[in-house]
C-alpha cells in the first residue's frame, strides 16, 4: 500500500532571513503552487507587524496549512491564534527543548518544570480551533525515558501530532531511522521529523525515517535542513519502488525551487533590484540630518522628486523625526503621503471580494471618474492580486508593481493596517498609501492612490 508523506516547508523560518514583506508573500505563494502540505512561519515577535504578515499570507494560501511557532509564553500562543484566525487551515506549533542542555540554557527550566510547561502550552493551544503540533527540540540528545514522557505529556494534553528534531545532527541515518521507528510504534499520533544537514546527511536521514514510520518531513529551500528539491526528487525517483508518495507537483518542483532560490539570493546579496528593499538599505535618519542627506536617502529608495515635492517630503520628515528616528520604511511612507498630492481621478465607491479554499479569488470593484461610475470583475491568485488586476482592467492600463508592504499602525484584533504600494510607470516610481482595518481595503486604496498620481502626471505633462 502506498504511504502518503506530508511535506512541511520551513524556508520562511530560516534564522536571520532578510526577506521583505513582499518576498515572504511571494515565497508563500510559490510554495502553495507547489502544493506543499504546510508552510511554516516563525513565532510572533512583533504583534503589530507579524500578525498582519500571517493574515496577509492567509489571504493567498488556501490549500496548505499555515503553521505559526509558539511556546515561549502564553502570549506567544495567543498571538499565533490571532494571526491564524482567517487561515483556511492553521496549526499552532509548540516548539520546546527536551534535552538537558537546551532545557537549562534556552528555557531555564528543570525537567519536571518543562513537563508542566509542555502540558500547559498544548492545553492553551487546544483552546483554539487549530491543529496543535508539539515539536521535541533536540530530541536525539534527550534522555530516552524523559523524551517518551514528554511526548506522552504532549499527546495527553491534546497534541494532534509530534515532531522529532535531530537539532544537533547527532545521529547517522540508520540510527535516526531506528530512533524514529521506536517512537512511532509507541505513539498514537502522526510523527514528523526535522533534521540538521550539518554533515550533509539530512536527506538520507529523512528518507530512512519515512520508511521507519515517519509521516511528515520538514524541508526548506536553503538552510540547514532537508533540501526540498532533493527530498522531492527522491520521492519522484524512488517512490513507486518503495511505496512512498507525496502531493507536491513534481513537474513544477525545480522551477519553483529555482524561483525561491532567486528570491533568497537577492534578499541576501541585494542584487538585480530596481529599488532597494527597506530592510536592506541601512537608512537611519534623525532630526539632525539636513535636507541633502534626506533627499539622498529618498533617491536611494528609487524616487525622483520634483523640487516642490522634495520640499514637501523634507518638511514632513522634520515633523516625523521630532518624534522618532526614520528608517527606510518610514521614509517610504513619508514620500507616499507628502509627494505629489493630487486630486483623485479615480475614487473608490465599493468593492466585493470572494475568496475561499475551493474557489478562485475574485474582486468586484466600483470606481468613479468624472462623475461616471465604472466597474470591473476579475479573478486573481488571491484576493489582493484579483483586486489589483480588476483596477488595471477598469482603467485600461497596467503598471509594474514594484513593491507592496503592509504594516500595523494600531494594536489588537481590530488593528488598522497601513498598505504601501509602489508602481512604476516608465522609469519613474510612484507610491501610494492606504489605511483600513481591512487589509484588502487598505491595499486597494494604496493602489488607487499611486494610480491617481501617475494619471495626474500623464494628463499634465
């Protein structure tokens, strides 16, 4: 009988990743196209921005489950649940160490207290309507009896699945397979594995562990774990012989991995970009910086301002800089709000978005121009993509989307989201800003704001 293996991708959990908001969304979209079973995201660190990121990704991802890390505190679990509230499929991932060295130095807990904390975290996560996964971090260096007790504690508290992590890469493939087999035979829930590739053996560990009883393998594009490309190829080439299969689209595997590699390489090296992502600029300004310095930073972001707009941007910078230092993201927002403020040629009247895990996203948008009501309906790869395509259809023009960002401006479940859209017309960059409690509404307003600036300049050239 063919054994179905689930693949969880951890690319977006890589340590010290420098992905922009737009790049994270694009990676998630590519993984959704590849049909991985789970897309993992790191623990919520900033409740204002990270929750909005997960919610935005949830608007694009409907087939895969979104998994958010938690476990360091009860608040981390609450944040994970808040981030996942609109996800079609969601998992709260409780990641806690079970080896003596990691328990002591990472969590400052004795073994008995860690068992209590595992039970508490899993029970807390089970209060929400999501799958709960317990990840036994550094499991291969744990004392055997304690590891089994920790797993039993998690399952009795309600964990839906268990992941065994060879965090230190301490076992050879056959030993790891025997290790997983013993756990699988004595546990009544699905077993996943996560391997370190420090010795180049992660793929071998993974495939032997699958044959020994593992149900899920954590892979990534790049990073120190099982290579998604390699493991997918093993399943494709040897699956029929060994009665193993997975749902990933093998015909798309190398192309999509190549696209994600291109994104990660550019995020790391900052090359081949028309404009520089906010995280990569190194822009740090304060109230003591003069006009020339501020405008040089604006140029670095890719903007070409008139003298009048340059004056407006600098004056707005001075107002903001009195309250806080200004980085690239703040400077982007200043340009969007202060430069080229024009009458709205196109005004938003209404929008209706249809989206779900069994339908293609669609947008019905109604605009007003010169007193006339015009509307359009289009399909897209997610609700925001559908919205932007619909606007392009209505106005009869398509502009290159250079960047797209969403940030929180207030806290809580009803947080206001601020969307920033950069469009390129010819060689010039235009940015628009929109604010709403609705992520899609903020994005539509930001897109229209940028479009109106382009239309105004074209009509008054």
